[in-house]
C-alpha cells in the first residue's frame, strides 16, 4: 500500500528553521560525483529527518543538479520524506497476511486515538502513522512496528494501548 507523501497544505519547513550550512560537508563529499543525487538526498534526510524545499534549493544551487531532477528522484522513492515526521513512526502492515487478520482495524483505531489519518503526523510530532506493504512478520499477523520494536497478533485496542504506553513512558 502506498501512502500520499506530499502534503501541499504544509510548507516543507513547517515553520522550523534549518541550519542549511550543515549540508556543506554532504555537498562537498558528493559534488561532481556520478550518481550523487540519492546520496545527497539521503544525507539531507538523515540530517534533518526530511528534505525541505530550502534544502532542495541549496542542493540544486550548489551542485548544479536541476531541482526537477532531484525532486523527481525524491518523489519516486518511498524512502524520502518531504515533510517532517514524528519522533516515533508507527508502521502498520497491510500485507496479505495482516490484511486478512484485520490490519484495517489497527490503522483505524490508531487514527481515532491519535486524531490523524494514515500518512500524517500528530501536531506535537510525537507520532507519524504509516501503512506499509509488508513488514515480513507474517506469522505475527496483524503486526505493527514502532521504531525497531515489532508488535504482533494485535487488535485495534491493543495497538492503541501500546501507543499510549509509549507516550506515557516518554513523559515519565
């Protein structure tokens, strides 16, 4: 399942200022090298968590790579994010095994609890909810992953309880 990753209602920076000078070492490392678009974008995303409009513009300006080429690569590959994500990314598997075990209930329960839709981030940027095609844990279906922790054989209520417990643990 592919989620919509471009939100035209948000500016890429979301009001947060980024220190674009932090991109200088990444640009220096890859400038002029063949096949440098993906490493430049990966480095930028690793640095800021997403690739802002301003970062795209700086990369384009300083590497002489057309903005349209970089944007085309960033929107083609699902690994790249064009808006900020939450501290915790909740990935709900919607592969065949999870789908038949009612993964939709998990996603809908989390959407209701967090008041976000699939692909969105909570206002406080604590959570981002994503549906993914497969997490490779079919024997645990239905399954979700938060960070590097996998949770299986879930119901919607159990998923919401896990999400709430993570927030509680963070606040303590």
